[in-house]
C-alpha cells in the first residue's frame, strides 16, 4: 500500500510541478496532504499493526491501533 500511495501522490504533484496542469495551490494541498496523505497514513498504520501481530507483539499492535483511534 505504501507504494500505491506514493505513486498516486506523485501523479498530481509531478504534473503540477512540471507545469503540465495548473491547479490552485489550495487544491494541490487538499489532494496531496488531505486525501492522499490520509490514505498513505492509514495504510501504513494498518500494515505496521498487522506486522506487530505477526511478530507476536499484540500489546504493541493494540497500542498503535488505540493510539490512532483516540
């Protein structure tokens, strides 16, 4: 999921930086930081939580899940 988020983030950021498309800076921030930032953050949290469970660290997994939820 990290790779998908990075790829999706790179598309609008690269296109607007290279001058291919003109997007208002507020919309660019909304897309990059808001939508795609949330997507990659949640994906990373889910991945790390599952990995903690696989490593046999259920307390760490619970702390990450509850810490993000609170």
